[in-house]
C-alpha cells in the first residue's frame, strides 16, 4: 500500500498515518526481494512425500533427505511440512 501511494504522498506522511516505523517498512520491503532459501528443499520434500503415498512424517522425510544429501534441521523440515499442509 505504501509503495502504491508513494508517488502521491511522502514516505514519512504515509508511515505516520499507518503508525509504522521507517525501519520496519524497509525491513519488510527487503524481505520481499529475498529469494526463498528453502525452495529446493520444499520441492524435494513434496516429491518424497508423494512418492511414499503421503504416509511419511517429518522424521522419515528428514531421513530420506539425508540419503539424498540434503541436510536440513528437523525443525525446519517440520515447519516446511506444516506450512505446506
């Protein structure tokens, strides 16, 4: 919303109306430009899950990833699987 109205109003006016700190605005803007560092892992996790008839949990998925030389923390695998549903 801020980026859309930035041509009409100044950035400081928009941030004041929204009650958003300047640093928060630039932090979130930078986060949108960063590529997803787990994109490849997400694809491999989905592939393993489908090949195994949607029966594998995060522990078996992590073991299968290790066999494919993709080393990711157990917590990260759990989080990626939870977000994917």
